[in-house]
């Protein structure tokens, strides 16, 4: 059987995984750090204003001063 590919010396070396993990983490932070917070904040604001409006209408109908 013929030998093809890299020599055994380079195959047995440990790959540098840490730098790859750091790069992936940095990319994730840049893309997703605040991207999900703004839509959630807008939805929460709209729902809170709707609840406030419902409470004001109910209070007026109930005859509150």
C-alpha cells in the first residue's frame, strides 16, 4: 500500500482549537449580542401601553374619579 497524504509527524500534532473558538465567540457577540433585545423591548413597550389604555378605559367606565 502506498503512502499518500501528510506525514505522520504532522498528523499527530495537536490542532490549535482555542483560537478558532475565540474567533467564533467574537463573531457571535458581534452578530447576536443586542439583535434580539430591541424587538423584545418594542413588543414589551406596546403591550404595556395597551394594558395602561385598558386600565384607563375600565376605570372610566367603572365610574372612578
